[in-house]
C-alpha cells in the first residue's frame, strides 16, 4: 500500500551554515487566547465567549541559529496562531480583523481572507466559504455553536485561490472543544499539548520560499513543530497527550518513535474514537488531526526520544525531513494524584453517533473521481472545479443530499500518482473501507479528512446535517485546492435558493 509523501524537489536557498540544526531549538507551547468578554444567549440558554483575533504581519524565529527573522502572516502576528479553548455547549463569536497589507509582501497577491474553522458544523455564513472574503481593513464576526463532541479543530485561511500561500505564510491555529467525557479520560492542562507540524523552505534572506512545482505541492526541507525547526521538549516520566495537526500545505508525515515503542491514538479529526488504538506509525496527511498518548514512564531521565518521520529516500543534499522533534526525559517529580499520569484508556466513546451509523442506513451511493487535467494542469473532483462553481454564480453542486440523509460517498484516486487528503466541510464521517487501501486502525474514529493515497479508492459513511446550506469539498493539499480541486454540495436545499448568504464584512 503506497503511504508515502512525495519528497522535496526544491531545497531552501540558505547557505548550509544558515540552515537550522535539528534539536537545537526549544519547543514552544502555543499561548491560549482568553475571551475579551462573555455573554449569554437567552434563546439557546447558552453562554457566549467573545474573541478578537487580528491577522497581521509578524516576524518569526524560524531560523534561531542565525538570528534571521522570517516575515510571516499570522493570527495575532504569530504562527501558529493562539489556541482557542472552549467548553462544549458554550458558543463563541470570533471577530477576525484583516489588518494585512493590501498585497502579500513577497508573493504579491491580494490579501483578502476568509477564515474557516475546520471541524465545526457551522452555519454556511460562518463556514469560511472561500469566496466569502474580507478585504484588508475589514473584520468579520464568525459564530460557532461548539455543540459537537470534544475535539481538536483548527482555524485557517480559506481565501479563494490563495489558501496555499496564505496558510503557508502562517495563517493557521488550533481550536479545542472540551467535554466531560474527554476531560475524565485524557490528560489536561500542561499534559495536553497542541502540536502543529509543518514544513517550510527558506529564501537566502530567511524569508519563506515558495515553490509548488506547477501546483503539484510544496515539500519544504525544514520540519517545524509549533513554528520552530526540529525543536526539543522536556517531558516528565508520565503519559502525555499530543494533539497533532499537520498544517503543512502539501506534505504528509508518517510519524513514529525512535525507541520503537508504539503510541496510543485516542482521537481523530472528530474527537474520541470508540476504542484506543496502539500503533507504531501512522500516515498523517495535511489537515488531519490525530490525538496520541505517548508514554514516557519507562524511559530514563536524560534519555532522548525522537519523533521521526518515515520519509522517502532523500533527494536533496541536506535533508532532515525524517526528523521532526525530540523529547528529553527529565527527573522532574510526577504528580501521581492526577490519574491520567499512568492511565491509557481502552474504551473511549463507543456510542459516537457517526461511528454507530450503519451502511444499511444509507439511501444513496455516490462516487467521485480525483483527477488532473493533462493539458491545463488543473485538478478536479469528478470533472468539476471551483472555477465552474464561481461561473455558475455559486449554484453548481456536485451532490444535493436531503437534510439528515445518510449516504455513502466514494473517492476514487486511481487515475494518477498523487495522494489527496480530501476534506468535507460541515460533518464527520466514518471510513468504511476501500479498494487497494489498507484498513488502518488509527482511522477508526470520526473523521473530516480522508487520506486518499496513490491508486486508492475509499468509501465514507455520513449523515448530512445538522444545517441546511452549501458546503465545500476539496483536496487539502492546498496548491491542489487553489488550482482548482474544490467543489460544493448542498444540504436540504435547491440550487435556485442559494444566495451568496455572506456575513458582510464590516469596515474596521
Ligand atoms: Cu481545512 Cu476547507 O478546510
Ligand atoms: Cu490533491
């Protein structure tokens, strides 16, 4: 089964002496953003948290050994953006201010943005619809219900045709929803670690280089965790939870531990799996989230454990992409009054609504081919792309399920040599099998991205709701999405009822 990512064809233009050295940088935890106000919605009897985030240019320390600062675009000027932490059943209103310059400082495109909370069942006007943009100088309020199971979501830019360069430049952050079951089962606080992985290549002046090889993808030669190259984190001799997000715009990873020990996967994109799964490695495509427990109890103080990436053969002279980050085990005393310090749960959430759906509940089967046009180089889903959706005045849909319908969708990637992490907005799905594709135990949880590998066919079972509206489906290899591997489906409504029902941006 092919599970590997294509490797870098282009390397950083930095002098080798300026390249970061693995395991020198300190791992940084991403700050948690506090709400600036709280309120109450009497109609829904729910609390509301209000947040404010400003998209702005920042300077990041991605090349710490040379003190070269890297200009980025960031939520509050940082990459990753601040983490937002919610309780389930508390609403949030996130005001995103676009304070970016009119055009990208090195890439030149217009910096209109659209913010998508990836993993949320949002109403259409808050979904980060790619063509629902805010220009520099404007803000938009995004309203999220947070009524789903505890999970790791992430917010990122989704601007039509510029998602790849904007996310690559730094517009991405994590967003966590907590609930009582997850709080009881899994480590919290400092042992619940947001871990955003990405890759980058650098220009000679330390700025980010960009080369997506004619929209095939960008494979940077520097691997970053929370925005730092190959960092080291100090850990106690206990069990930690890592919320691993692959925020690379193209690269997939196959993480494993240098000790040969397994990790325990406890949650997928949509939250807790029915049962925990012990795995030695997993393939992790762009935008997928896996929450894993790593057990540091049996390592010696002073021992270093590396998180590695089973990458393809190296084809650049300087290639450390088989390394990701390292953990240095300390002798710091462990608080054994916290039961999660030594508990690896077995049963998590067997009654998850998506995971208990039955194939026999499905009333429709649809199959979609993933393809690239040899002449235009454009990517498509079942011969449709986003340019056609725009040309139809946003009325063209690839599927039109009824509200609450259960369907099986198949993605067929047997026409080309690329892998595609396919993302469906609005809902969680269950992977129910495929052809020329292994059954991966770590995928046995609710998902919103499916890794459709080279030559694979995969089937998904899902229920269309909870909202009517129109939602996007796209490849999360973002240069593919931008050119133009994105389409939409409607839920419970006819195309003639579509309005570009946007939450009009407000002049800030
Ligand atoms: Cu992670 Cu449509 O996005
Ligand atoms: Cu793709």
